């Protein structure tokens, strides 16, 4: 184990960084799309429910099959991987975001509108802050999910930690499989830790603002 790290640490770190890039770009894009969808469809219950149902159907598609379906359209590589990871994230983000916002007392929203706030101001100043715990919970769930799914993206030449894992399976190398697994777990734990710190900092600032 140690000898493999000494000899191939550059390759392992490179695979880890590519994995981080894939997950980060996908999650940021999915967050932006989710915010736009929620803001646009929040008062259109049927539309929002329909979109959540649509993305839940996509989420149920096995990742191998999803990658295969998109290859004719976007080809092999990271672009296809990012598209799939975004689509998988959307179901989790839309479900948790909408649930958190719907749990807000309607009287608070009515009071804000009665004070002259626009829909946009209500959304960004009232609804998002009050639903922040649910939002961060959704982000953590989506992040953990796509970190695992991103390993399979190595099968379409997207790189990442999956290259180490699948190379280990192909060559029957336990050392490669263990290192690929350990680094994936390490990424999950560290990214969740960073998100929890961001959540605590954000919630603290919101409480101070109140």
C-alpha cells in the first residue's frame, strides 16, 4: 500500500483532482438550474411536481445506461459525465429545496408581500434563508450521490478515481482497488465536512442578521 503511494502518488492525486473538478462543476451547475426552476415554478405547483417527477424518472435510470444513452449526443469524455451528474443531482435538489420552502409559514410570506416585497425579494430574502437547513441537506445528499456516480464515469473516458478502481478490477490489483476506494471515501468525508462548515457559517450569519 505505502509502496504504491510512493511510486504512483502523482497519478492518484491527479485522479482525485479530476474527480473533484467533475463533481464541483456538476454540483454548481445543478444548483444554479435548481434555483432557477424553483424560483420560476414555485407558484406553479403542477409544473414543479411534474419536473420533480421527470427528474425522479431520470434518477431511476442506471448510470451505465444513462452514459450509454448520451454518448451518441455528447460523445465520450467529461462533457457527458457532467451532464449525467447534473441530471442526477436535480432530483435531489429540487425535492429538498421545494420541501424546505413549502414548510415555511404562509403568514410570513404574506406579511413580506404586504410590506411591499416583490416575488424576487421574498424568494431571496425570506424563503431561501428560512429553508437553508433543508437546502444544505439536499446539497450534501446530492454531493455524496454524484461522488459515487462519478467513479463510473471513468468507463466513458471522463477520468477521476474510477480509473484507479476499474484499472484495479481489470488487472485484479487489490492495492489499486483499495486506494481508489479509500480516496473516494476520503473525498466524501472531506467534502461533507467542508459543507457543514459552510452551513454553520451561513446559518450563524443569518441568525446575526435577524
